[in-house]
C-alpha cells in the first residue's frame, strides 16, 4: 500500500515538473522567437528609449526625423520559403552603388540606422532597407537570429540588381542584422557585392540565446535551452546550432568591416572579436572604447566614419 502511494506521488510530482518545463519552454519560445502581435511602430519607437538611447536621444530623434521626410519606394519580394518580405528603397539620384541595411532583433531600420542613414545618403549611396522577417510589414511568424534571414539578405541583394543595373552592392547590419549579413557571406551572393559591414554582431544564434538565458533571464541552460531548441526545430523549422557567423566568415572572400563597442552590454565584445579573428580574408575592425550596444557610430563618430570612408572608397 505504501509503495502504491509513493508511486502515485512520484507520478504526480513528475507530471508537475514536466508541466512546468513545458510552460517555461513555451514562455522562452515566446520571448526568443515568436513575432509580437502588436509590433512597435516607428512613431512609437521614437518615444521609447533604453538607457543607452537616452544618452543619444537627440541624435536618434534627429536622424529618425530626417529619414521620415525622405521619399522612398516600397518593394516586396518572396523569400525562399514563401514569406513575403517588405522593404523601402531610397533612390539617390543616378548613384550606381546600393547599400542593403539589415536591422536588429525586435527593432526596425529607422531606429537602428537613425544616425547612419544620412551619412550613407550624403555620400551618394542608394539605400535598400528591409523589415526583417517577423518584423514590421514583412511576413513570418518567427525570428530565427539570422538562420533564415541570411537567405533573405541574399534575396534582397539579388533584387537590388534589378533596381540598379550594373552597380555595386554593400551589405550592412546592426546586432542580429550584422550576424545576418555575416552568415549570408557563406552563401553564393551576387558577384558585385563588394563589402560587408557588421556592427556588433553575435557569433551564432546558439551563443546569443545561451547568453541571454544565462545572464539576462537568469535561468538554467539545462534543460531549458535544449527544450527550447527542440521546440524551435519542430515549430519554427530551424536549429539554433545550424549556422554561425564565426564559421561563415572563415573562407569569406568579400572584404569585411567590423564595428563593436568594448562596453557592449547585450552582445559581448568578445563575440565581435571572435568573428574578426575567424575571418581569413580582407578585414578591418574598429573597436570603440566605452561604447554600448549599437552605439559605436555615436560614441566615436570620427573613427567609424573614417573606417567606413576607407572601406567604401569615399
């Protein structure tokens, strides 16, 4: 009889633990990859700032205001898996050089490139600015940390050649956008892609998810990371560990420019340094003292602008 009660209690406890794990995994999935039902609008984003944004509030607002007043064309393309992708094209006179700009996780390009838009435009570049999948006006239910987005970047670069024929292409990205364009480097990109600019990219989807779980969410990696990874494979169709920016750049023949703040509180500086060290081709880096996540261009504008000028040949 006692053994029967013990067995029942053991089953109840085990079932409760499994239930908690399922709930925790579902919450982790929602935080990590599920598209928000009410995405942040550009107009709303202007009023919402992180601690870092507060320091550069005037610069960011000024940049966003400048962008909002610029004319653009709207374009949509079909991703490799059928997802509809939306982007804006800022034509710059008769320029033959186009820069693809990929924004970061749960953000938008108007915010993330607020202080770079005018710099690039004034230097004479066309700007092709997509909403990443599961963001803004683009379709998709899940964010995949560059795993699927790298193919989207390739598709946008190919599409850019239909907008401006016979020109040159560059790709740039911030945070997840940086990892996206770096991981796209191992794909077969158009031959006229002349360079990739990566601002505070992370080494791999697995690395950044583990970092966020362990350091930001304060949850144990075992078993939550593994159950979340398994659910992502089943529900969202991608694996956290199927690709890596550090591996993608190993044999990259396209010139690379890295920007990263040494005080980055979200994507640790060592990740940017690790990707740089892994690249065996033509490369250059600007490591900015005191810069937090995505703020290198703001903290040391001259160093970044000079590096960009040299890299872009302007």
